[in-house]
């Protein structure tokens, strides 16, 4: 059994935070939107600086997108989401999940032609873009508004109503059988590989983070990073899983406008790159920093390398709120994070709920049968329900990646050390 699951009184673990919790076997669109459209239809689900959508309104748009996609694609077809951001981006992604097709989230910073060509090269049959510039051979390109209009004309998507959980092995409207453990959404890793997540892994990541942070009803989040990265995606999925509000900045979100939205919706958490810590500590941009200071219960800084604890201390002094660090990967979502109840400034944190971490040989990636505190450093292998379902495409032919996910364990190849309190520290490889 991995050390993070073992009972050891010298280790710190936050009170009332479960180390393990069961994952409901339901589809992500139901767990994040559909059930709340029935239970709390008038609660604001998504907001930006200019508009908002209630859960009922969001579910209406999700159903229209799902119906439009089911009229164009089969269950194994991939749809590239490579243009809409902000609220429209979230509608596109959850609509594709509800259609039981496979959304591929691409960098919205690409130009129109480049986005379309990249999507076609990866194998997408359809691309949803803000400003379609052309159609590469074998792939249709549409705007979100066109897709929604077609969906409303075609009629509602079956299996996509507020009362439908979409449980494992249910057929969708086109008679296709879907399962919560099947590959359902593709993200592009920093190395260019395709990481295929399932509905189960997405729900697991959202639930695990919510339980780890002990989020309460009404814990609204700001999603200030792109949806095509795990940080931006989970900044939306976590509050929606909780039936709260996700304030979505979008690629062109102005800091002043977002600051007003943070105040209007009493945002309690957000994830930002660690590189922004110095500017924020210097109160830049001032209006946004002031809004953070008034509202946040915790600011999470994401990093995959060792960091300066002084930046963290300065920012905590500026905001007068816990400054938490989080380490995660495209293939997994959040792995390690600080907890607001107690953390060490130099440490990245502890494993989040449901994540089991074992030390492994840095050369081979094979797990070591020894305790973390007896090692100077090691690479991390993890076992958790939030790990992706599979690699896709060329990644499956790469020997190093092919052995990365094996027998339920995922080799992160990230280096870490460990202290007697159970705190983990990122180490340069």
C-alpha cells in the first residue's frame, strides 16, 4: 500500500478531509450541469465580465450543442474545440461531452487556418471555431452559434435532460453505447501527445479537489487559465460539480472587468501560474488584487518546478489569504497541493484526496519498496481515479510513454523529496 494511504501519526493530514472517497459512476455533463439544472435552475452557473448563465440556461445551450453534434458525428468521432473561449468555450466542451462524442481541446491562440489544420491532422471530423477561415479536407468547420441553431431545429438530444444521470453503459440518442470509463475528452500535453480522459476521470478530479479543499456550497471559482489546460478546465469543473458559479475570464478578459465579476460573484478560489506571483505581490493589477483580497479563501499557484518561497510569502502578505501551491499534469489533473489549514512555504504540498503517491527509481520509473523519508529524492508514480484513460495517436508508439500508464500506476517522471511531516518538495531532475 502506498505511503499516502498508510496510517502514520507523524504525517500531517487535514482534519475532516477524506484520504479516499468513492466516485459516482455518472457522466461529467450530468454531474456538473444536468443535475443542478433540475435542483437549482436559477443559480448562476457561468459568468464573465458581461453576462451570466443560470444552470437552466446553461443546460438549454448544452442540449442544443449536443443535438447539433449528434446530427453531424458518430460516437467515436472527434470534435475540436479550438476557437470559443470564456462562456462559449465551456458550453462547447460540456455540449460535446453530453453528445457522447470526443472533444479535443486546442489552444485558442492559434490562428484560424492553423487551428483547423492542426485539428484535421489529429483526426477531428469537425471543428468548432469563432471565425472559420476554411475547411481542410475531410473536416467540417462551424461556429458555435450555427451548431446551437441546428441543434434547436433538430430537436433535443436524448439522454440529456436534467433527470438523466447518464450512468455507465447507457445508449445515447443515436443508439451509441457510452460508458463513463471510456475515452471521452482529449487534451494535448506540453510534449504534443494526446491524453484521453474519461467522464470518470474528469468527475474524479473535480470531486477530489472539492473534498481536499473542503469546499462548501457557494464556493465560486475564477477560471483565469485556458480551458485547454488542466488548470483552466478544473477551475470550471470543480465549482460546477459543487453547483456553484464559475467566473470565466476568457482569453481577452480585461483585469478590471474580471475584478468586478470576482466581487459580484464572491469568488473564493482561483488557479494562476506561479509566474504571476511577483506582479500580484506588487499589487498589479491593483483592482484585481483588491478584489482577490476582499473575496478569496485561497489563491492557488500552479507550478511543475521548484519555486521561491519568498514570492509566496510576499503574496500572502499582500492578499492576507492562504497562498497555496498545486502540481498537476495534463494526464492527471491535480496531484499535489497545499491545504489552507497548514502548509510549509517551501513545499508544493501533500497528495490531494484519492491520490496515492509512491517513490520510483528515477532511471527506470519502477516503484521502490522503501519509504519516502529514507530517500534523498525519487520520481513519483501515482495511482488515482483521476488519471486519464489512455494515450492516443503517436504516443501509443513511444516506448517511454507506452510504459507510463501500467497496471493502474502512472509514471509522472517528476522528481520530488519528502519530509517527516509528509510534505513534498519538487526537485530539479
